[in-house]
């Protein structure tokens, strides 16, 4: 099977959403453009790291004057709508790369899939051999779209389980064994 590259040069919508109950949610990045609709399964930690890096990139663009101040000062383009249904996962995210295209002043995301062969090698602790190149999603966003993406993603992440007031770990609906309470349930 050959590698599929999904390209979204003029992205209309790029959002993070979830399916499931807090504590058991599956996170997705969904992208819509004239090229179609793509949906990629991601880990919560991946989207947290992605937001941190995107926010850092925008600060660096401003500080180093690499982007137009007009574009940097545009208000964030927020998308509050739910994910488009049906949610059909194209692949599971492995590596995510971020770059800035100074010519058209866009931030590009490249999300490469985690191939099943690589997953098996990781689980077995073996080195990569001749494995098939995983699928790739290429997304081009404006700075305002990226800021809206970050705002929404932070909101989605914080909508999970509430933290324990004593230890900060997430509370399940039936409580949890709190390390600060010497193993007693809270």
C-alpha cells in the first residue's frame, strides 16, 4: 500500500475535538478545505505539546519581526462548532512538525501517521527496518486560525475530568486513590 498525502493549502476549518466521556475521551484533529475532510486520531499529550509549540512560534514571529504586524494583530478565528460527523479516522498521528512559510505568512502543520509496523517495532523494542512510509496530512493555516485553534484546544483539554484539590490528579466520577491522603479514596 502506498503513502497517501492529504494536502489542505486553503484550510477553512482545523479543530480539535473529542469523542467519549472524560477520562476515556479520544482526541481528533479535523481539517476541512476544498480538498475535502480529514480526521486524525491524536493523543491528549500530543495536542497539549502542539498548542505550546504553536503559541511559542507566534511569540517568536512577533519578537523577531518575521511576520507582518497586521497579521499578528488580527483577532483569533475561533471555531466553536462540533466535529463533522461521521468521524472517520484517516490515521493515528505519530510525528507532528510545525513550520512557518514566510512567503505567504502561513504556519504549516505536517502530521505523519503512526504505521502499524512501526507500532509493533516500538512494542517489541526493535529498531526500524524496511517499513512502509506512513500517511501524511499537510495543513496550511493563517496566524489568526492558529490562535483560534490554540484557544479551542485549550478549552477542549480543560473540559476533561476535574483535578483533585489535594494532589492535582484527575478525579474519576467514583473518586480516586489519592497519594496525598495515604491511599485513601477521595
